[in-house]
């Protein structure tokens, strides 16, 4: 008689334990705020491209930044010059913000899938 009572008790505690783990997992999986990710990645991309361009302009030389200058194929108006640094700031911010938003959106969609343990 005591054995059957122990088995019933252990079954109930296991079931409640699984529910607790699922609830903890839901709490532990954080959602990303797309606006914050877009702002962060945008600032990093814009400032990064501006600083890279400015660094090459300051170093100077006969041929300045031929590899970085290839970004002109994707970013019209960009060049490895001071005005190009500001154009790069704009494009870097735009591309960085888009990348950050897409990353957060994709992460949240995956985290919200049924069976992923999150809501």
C-alpha cells in the first residue's frame, strides 16, 4: 500500500517539475527589442564606416583605400574622402539598422515558435 502511494507522489512531483522547467525556460528566453537592436547596429555600422574612412584619409598617401573604395559599387556617392566619410556614416547607419532589426525580428520569430519553450 505504501509503495503505490509513493509512486503516485513521485509521478505528481515529476509532472509539476516538468511544468516548472517549461515556465522557467519561457522566462529565461528573452525577446529582443527590434528598435533597440536597429539603433545599436545602426550606430555601430555608421560610426565604424566613418572611422575606417577617416583613418584612411588621415593616413593619406598616393593611393588611399582602394579596397574600401569598392563600397562605391553598393553605396552611390561613397568615396574614401572626407565627404565620403559622411556619406559612409549615412549608409553604414542605414545598413546596420536594417541588419539589427532583421536579426531581432528573426530571433523573436524563432523564440516564439510552438515547441521552442517560449511564448
